[in-house]
C-alpha cells in the first residue's frame, strides 16, 4: 500500500519534547501568613494539560497530565490497558504535526505494528482519565480488569534496601520540591538502584510513565524490580504494576482495601506507610527477608511494632512570608 508505514521495531521513534513540556509555570498569588498581612508574590505551579492519545488516527483516551515524557505515558497506558504487550507492538509515537494540535503539543499519534489488532468497539467510550482517578469516565469497572495472570517471582529484598527507597525517589522529585503538587513514581532493581523516576499531577500517570519507560527500553518484564509511589496505593496502581509484572509495590501512604485484595490474589507484595525505617506489609511478605516467618496475609510490621501515624507527606511547602 502506497505510503504505508513499515515496522521498525528496533528503531521505533519517540517524539522530541515539545516546547510546552516544562513541568511548572509561575503565577502571582496573595500569600496570607498567620502572623502578618497578605503579601503579593510569585509562586510556582505544576502544569496540568490534557493529552489525547490516538491509535491509527482515532482518539482512544484523554488524560489530564503534567507535560513531559508523553511517549512514556502513552506507552505505559497502552500496556496497562492491555492494548499492547511488548516493545515489538510499537512502531512509532509522535506528536501530531498538523493544525492547532501541533502548536499545543497535546496530541500523540501511536503507530502500531501491522500484527496488532485493536478492538475500537470496546474503546469507543470517550475514555477520560482524570488527574486524580484513572477510572473516571470508564463505562464500567470491568473494563479495567485486564487478563493479567497472577505472577510468581523469587525476588527477596532486605528491609534495609526498602528503607532507602523513598529518599532516593525524593531526590529525583525536582518539580515537587518547588511546587509541592506532583506525585512521584520510581522503579528500582533488586539492589535498590534507581532505574527510572517520573513526576506527574496524576499518580496513575506517573506510574504509566515509569512503566512506559521500561517498555520503550525493552526492560520488561520487571519481575525483579520494585515500584515505589509517593502517595497511596490504589487498585489501579496495583493492576498497572501487574501488567508490567512488578512483584513488589511500595507506597509512602496507605493502600486501599481493594488494592490489598488485588495484591493478595495477584501474588504481589504490597508495602504501605513506608516512612523512615518502618513499613507495613499487607500482602505476600515472603519476599521481604525476615518477614515470611511472621505471617503470609498481613498486615505485618517487620521493623516497627507501632502503626505509623497518618500525617502529611514530608517536605510539603508552606506559604513564605
């Protein structure tokens, strides 16, 4: 067919970062300190803009995201939605080069290999994933129950490695340090070495970005890795981790009840309240050295007998006078 794209799996391109990809912007605000009069000053805000993902010229999803790493976001989204399964399924990801979409940089065209079939009937729901909940706008919750089987992994981690992960992620959260308004996600190897870290206004987008990075770099499956998120662990984050075959998921805050149920049924180790030198294990403690002998269902607290206090995340910005 004239003009048809041919697969170039080993050379598939991802788009250059568009001009609007800065993660932050400035705005004038009125700061109201507790011990003084209001003061006008400039503040730094996190950017939030829509991103439309198109497959074969048809829009399949719109998500509110922080610009940057858009190709990774799209790749991770398609993988965790079960639309693609490997790097070979992707030919090219490119920002739309025509019309207003080209100026805004908020539309991505994804070119799939010819062997990939897409069920557009299932996708014609005008999927809108809001920045706080990736399930919003779905026709039914069953659409997110992808056929990702439970995993088996012989990964074992020492508690000392887990303790160090939040600080390593925090060191990569440069935009959060200036805005206080971004979620972070990171993938670490079995020795605690950072593989990739990303920030986004949506927690599920940050996870899609790190998983998409792994897909584009041919690092899947991630069955010897850890996923860390800077906030809570939800059902959808657990599902995304399972799609990438991540056996250990750690969260700085609490998991939801559905996330715990999902982890137990999916063979995933789920850690919550990872702060300082303490954490809780909610599912499959056998992957944490010294925890397997205590119990297999959770919650288990291998390093602290006291449940962590629910408090605001560290390093949250406060209004300056």
